[in-house]
């Protein structure tokens, strides 16, 4: 990972193919996010995500599913969402990128890089 991740829990609307779904962010950076959700799409799927970061910046992004976590995975940490998708942003507007970079810079404690 190149970008600093920040733990943030906000509603996320996401689309894949002709389906729209809702989930919640778990952590986010200017490079991608973990989306806690019930509706999973295969690795490699292209999705569009919409969410708002504090104080009130809309983020609209194209992303690709890099990995999925199924609720049946046995190694799940109790503090993490049981199910969701790791997304890598492939297109992000300038204002959205700046909002995510500002969020990371203002975060009291960034999450460790993997």
C-alpha cells in the first residue's frame, strides 16, 4: 500500500453491472477502501462507489474488486467486519482525492500499512 488508510465508518452506495447495493466503509485511503457489505462481487469486478467523507465532501469513484472476505472465513478478527470487499480505486476526481488525502493527514492515528 502506498496511501495512508484511515478508519472511517460511513454509508456507501455501490454499483456493479446493473445492481445497486449499500454497505459501510471500514477503512479508506486515496488508493482504495475496505467495503463492509452483504453483496459480494467476484475479484476483478468493476464497481462504482459513492460516499461522503467529513466534513461533507462527496466521493465518487470507479474501483476494482481486489479481494473478498466471506463471512465463513475462519481467521476473521472480531474487531473487523465479517464480510466485504477490498477495493482499489481506478478513477477518482481531483476534489475527492484531495478530500481523502486531507482526511488521512487530519486523522489522529493512521492505520498501519501492510
